C-alpha cells in the first residue's frame, strides 16, 4: 500500500521556470509533511516542511501548497536553477515517527 | 556540529556473508531511524530507536535483519546471510525526538551483494 503518491517521476524545466511536483497521501493521521532533496551519493536533506493546519508555506524560492480536504500537497520551485537539479521526495509522518516517502521526482533544470 | 555519519560508505559482500553497518547520530539526538533505499526509489522505513529502546521494527524485511543501539547513541544494523535483494543504500537518520520531528540523514552505506 503506497501511502504517499508522487508525480511526475521525472521533470525537465528551463532555467528560470517554475518546477511543480505533486503529492497525495492516504493516511489522515499524518501531521507533518516534509519535502526532501537528494543529490547523487548523498542522503536526503530536509528542504521545507508543513503541518496540516497551514495551507501554504514559503521559504525563499520554495513554496508548499497544502489542501487538507483533498489530501494533496505540492512543491513549487520558482526561478529554477541548474543547482536545483536533484531528486525530490515528498513525505508524510506522525510526530517523532517514521517518515513515509513518495517514490521521488528526478528534476533536471536546463541551463 | 557534525552531522550524522555512517560507515562504511560502501560495502561489497558475497551472498551468505554477514555485514554490520554503523551509524553515529548527531550528539544529543534521542531518536534514531534506519531506512533502506533501493535504486531509483524513496527510502523505506526499517526500524526506530528512542534512546536505547527499539520502539518499532515493523519495517525489517526478515529475521536476518537486526539492529541495536545499546547505549542510546551509536547504532548498528546487522544483516545476516546476505542475499542479492539486500543490495541497497542503508540510510540512518536522527532527530531530537518529541515534537521536533525533523530528521537529519546521514550519507548512507551502499551495500552490494554479489
């Protein structure tokens, strides 16, 4: 049972464009929704996270939009840069509990 | 301070060998998690410690997998009689615990079983 579904699997965006990655979750008990960024050969690094009582969170060029009723959330990367090329994982979790990851989106920003 | 460290970074084992993977969490972090990441997939939960207590081992794929954290700091994931399907990156993460919830990941150990 895949509790967090992520799309697309891969994404190519021109430099300066907006990258959008979508996720849907099944477990309504999740109370924490992080996004992780992973470069080849490295462990995942927390990028930005949101709790379900908030509909949007912005940190620099990264924005999470959260729709609790639809059980969906998305990551928007504004002004995408070649350095943003990486694999992005959305996830759901309970407090201090295991993180359930999506399958990942490989993002490539064209220079 | 230093982040989560893992050793070895790469391990090649012949099928049937036992392996031990080490995780040094961030100092003071109460919670420690192990995840398995297959090629091209997201990390999948294996087991969770709060201090030295193993509170959840529901993700361990078989009884060949065993984890310990005897003094509530360093943790070891042991895989007995390795099989080819065990080939993956094994990630360790730690967090302050409680409501903090932010997990910091190590670089992982890439295990290849030949």
